[in-house]
C-alpha cells in the first residue's frame, strides 16, 4: 500500500513554520557510544543524536501525511491551539543530520524522513499532536504506527506494529507481518500479512485478511468478513447481519450477540464452533467425516441461514445460553448428543358403543 503522496523538496536547516523554542534534553543515544557497522566501513561508526525538537505549526491543518523509514510515528489529538510536531533524529557521525521534508498546503501537512538505506544509518521519528481530529496517512517501513482520534486513517507499517484507536470514519491498515490492534473504531479494512490482529469495539464493517496470523474480535456492530489464511479466529459479542469466515485450517469460534441473517463459515480442516441466538435457521452443514453437533432449531424455510463446512474438522453449533462454549474456549471435537424428547402420550381413544 503506497498512498503517501510525493514528498516535497527537502528543507535543510529551517522550518516553514514557527519553532516554538521547546528543545528537550532527551537524546536518542544513551549509555555511552552508539556504534554501527555498515557495509564497506573499515570499522564500526558511532551514531550521532540530536535532542528531540518540537515545532508549532501556525497554518490550519485538516489532514496529515507522514513517512518514516523504520522509525515510529504517533498522531494524537490534544488541547491545541496549534499542531505540534516532535522529531527524534539519529544519524551516523560524519553523514550529517538527515533532511526532513515539511510542508503545509491547503490544510495538508506533509512530513517525510529521507531514506538513508536503513534505520541503522539514520532515522527520524515523528510525534504529532493536532487540536482536532484530522485524516491521517502514515507509512513507516518497519516502525510502529500509533494513531488516536483521527477522522480517517490509512496506515502502512511495513512490518511494524499498528495501533489505531477512536477512528471515527474509516480505517485502512497494511502491516506486512506486524501486529495490529484496533479499538473503538468505525469500519476497518485490515491486511496484516501474517501478523496477529485484535479488533475491539468496531462499530461498522470489519474486513480482515491475516495471512496466517490469529484474529481476535471482541465486540462488533457491523458486517464481518475474515480470511485468516490458516490462523485461528476467536470472536465474541458479534452483532452482524452477515458474516463470512474462511480459516484455511485454523479453528473458528464465533459467538453472536444478536441473530444474524446470513453466516458462512469454511475452515478446511479446522474446528468450527458457533453460538447463535434466536432461530430457527436454514441450516447447511458438512463436517467431511469429522464429529458434528447441532443444538439449534433448523427449518429449511427459515429466512435466516447458516452454512458451515469443516472438511474433517469438528463442527458444533449451539444456541446462546444453551451449552454455549465458554469465552475463549477451543473446539474440542467431542460430540455432545442431545437427549431426544420424550414422545407425548397418545390420547385415549373414546369408548365405542356399548362399552
């Protein structure tokens, strides 16, 4: 995902806005000399560091586009009145301080660090505080990205961790193996590339491709699409009219807090464990020889439908509050056969004439 706009011409030695005069005494290099070895160097070279520098932006900002190469990026909302940017810069001695790209145009703040060939040659991390929610685009090439309170966010960490909280409109995440945590966001589209994903309190559509990483969902109010590519899925408190779950061998455990209209689950060998309220449902199941237990009312003519196929994995569907698996339980594969109801006693036929 390459959505970071073309970076403006580097500005060396000056800023286009007013420096607030805040320079902290925190240095990136601690505990003596920081040395690195680079290809072609006869000996390790020490890293130089500058104090973190904070600047205040006078121009109005409605969106932020920020790029680093392996260093962390953090965007939060504060009390204002302006936007503040804190840089943490490190570089190899003898190379000179890296040039930071900085510009504001039509409300778009662009910040960019140079590509020094790797974070061991130089790095520039950014902490940005805005007085009101803005749209954020961030790319970190391996660094951690943390964004809170944005109106919308498009985040590409390139292997780093991603933490997104309180995104009010839409969230797009690509982490290329890095772990992803989203909390209290609106609709979200996540591609973790193998990293674990945890989604908490998503209010809107949730679409996740985890590429083998595990997926945990705790509270969802919106449609669900999940393709874990072999990872396990554990979902609770799901309110989704439609849900499609593909695990390619991983286990799938889903607990619905409201009756869904349509559920489709395919585990390709993994276990499937569903808990649903209400009913009846038009039910289609296939365990491919694996153990199967169904404890919900089924009616082929029902408007709500559930389709579950496990291809050999254990399959279990229970009604909410009736034999439901405990939170976080794994599919055991043990078949629990329901006790058949006692047939009603047939009515006594009326006595015939003359009896």
